């Protein structure tokens, strides 16, 4: 069985999908990374949501933004893959689909991300280049990266 990818607006998400993707993000960003922060930042309502489902469960998610919401350029954020599926390299599929989603839905080639520093090589493998010094966001080292 392969992962199934869809892109939805906030209003097109079912209540169950919204719950499941918020639960996934909480498992990763709050529990796994031991970071107390406010995930519900108001941006979900204006994002496109890239969702990866496997066996009818949300196992991957990213938010796609048109320019001017998170950065001057289009952007990708809250990139998540469930812990038990990371050995399948679905993070790479997620990023390829996210980049294609930005291009298809917003007709944008230039994409900015705020990447966790430890994932720098992962994002470089998708064509992103570091454009800032390290900064702390919620006490986690981050860097700004741009593709395109």
C-alpha cells in the first residue's frame, strides 16, 4: 500500500482530518521535541494543507502558503511525518509534493522556509539554501532557507 497525497483548503478538511493532523503535529512538535508552544497560530485557516494518508490514517502533513503570509515568498511549514513511518522516507515525498503544490496552486517558484537547523541537509537535498544565521524559535535552533 502506498501513501495517498491530497491538498485541501482549511474549509475542505473534515472535522476528523483536522483533529488527526493537529494530533500529529502535537505528537511531533510538542511531545517528541519537548516544546511547549502555541501551534494554533491562525495560519491554518489561510493555508493549503498537504496531507499524506496511509491505511486511512494521516501520517504526514505540511502547510502551504502563498507569498506574504509567513514570508515575502511562498512558504512551507509544519512539515511532519509520524514517527513510526520515518524509515519509509516519506518526508522526501512530502517535500516534493509540497514544492509541486506551491508551484501548481500559487504559480510560485521561490519558496522560503524556517527550518530546524538539524534538518538543514534534508532541505538542501530539495534545493533549499541557507539564507540566515541560526536563530531560536521556541528555544529550537532554526535557519531561514530559500529555494528558487
